[in-house]
C-alpha cells in the first residue's frame, strides 16, 4: 500500500501521535462509501442493485429502518458494552452473530431481511457504542447516544458526491441542526427529524443490503457477507468519528477541524 500523503502533512499545533491518529480517522471517514463496497462485494453495479428493489418494498424498508434505529438505540446502550461478559472477544462474537443473522434473513428473502433488520442494526450499534466507550465517551449521557446513532450517517462518499455536502464535517453539521432542541432528552425521545436525517443517509446502503439478500438461498450467502461488511465498515467509521471527538476534546475543535480538512484535501489531491 502506498504511503498516505496526509500522514506526513505538517500540522502546526498537533503532536505527531495526534496527527497519525487523525490521518487514520480521515482515511476511515472520507474513504470509499459502503454502497460502493457492497456493489463490489456482490459483483453487481450500484444502479443494478437499486433496480432490484421494487417501489412498495422501498416504502416498507423506509418504515422498518426508522423503527429499527429507534429500537436499537435503547437496546444497544442499555448496558455498558465494555463490561458485558462474552465467551470470546467482542469483535469475534459480534462477527459471528452478524453473519448468522444475515444468513438467516437472506435465506427467507425480502421478508426475512426486513425481520432481521432490527437485530442487525442493534448489533451494529453495540459495536459502535463499544468503540465510543474505548474513546472516552460517557454512554450514560444522552448526547453519547446521539453520537453513536450519527455513525450510521457517516463514512465515505461515492466518487461523484459533492464534497461540500457529503464530507464528514458537512454531515456532522447537518445532523447537529436536525438534533437541535433535543438536548437532555433520553435516547427513546430523539427528535423524529434527527432519526429521519440518519435514516435518509443509512437507507441507501441498507437498500443495497436488502437487494443483495432478496433472492432466497443465494441471499443466505450474500446476507452473511453483507452483514460482515456492514459490521467492519461501521466499526471503522465509529473509530474514526470518536477519535476525532477525542482529539477535539484534547486539542480544540477548531485546530482539529483545520488539520482534518488539510489532510482530507491532501488525500484527494494525491
């Protein structure tokens, strides 16, 4: 792999260790989108995958996705993921559950996938919450719940996306606006507008997931692979997001954002 040009970029005010961590976060948050990864995984162009999902199914998916996000938030943060005893490491435990749930949902086609969606979403949020806790977030605070949910709307853009609208900080600002007025609310009382904003960005990859799993039997294998891809992608995005937040707490939001954007620009200019 060629060296990342952002890693050696001089950033006044940031120590070497922080610069290296921020470079890794930029790679995770501004890299290839999950939609592109899924299309490559199943060997089907994005537009062809989208065409597989009929209109009525898309409407069912939109409603199911909002319910899954709302329900998963309460379930995923009910206990401290860092202290939950597991027979194996958390990463491998959740990988196994994700593969099994994806295979089960895919084997039953569209109906099974819609039934599996809340469970898969909760698994993803559990891993996101675990990463948040590792990076110093207090999961008892309602704001932490919102930050975990934001991860579903972050991480990578398609090659033809407008950087001004789809970049990491642009999406963070948009979600902050959607969340305005929800301060102090519990996870179960998140504003519908905020959940809708997250669902709108998360819905594209989920629609591709459903399309890949829609064919019975063939969908079982695709379901396991797609769920693992989701898990790895959002764990990486969560690590990037909560690394940025930790660096902001340590070095100031303005300095970290300036350094991040300089690294991002260098990465895309290379």
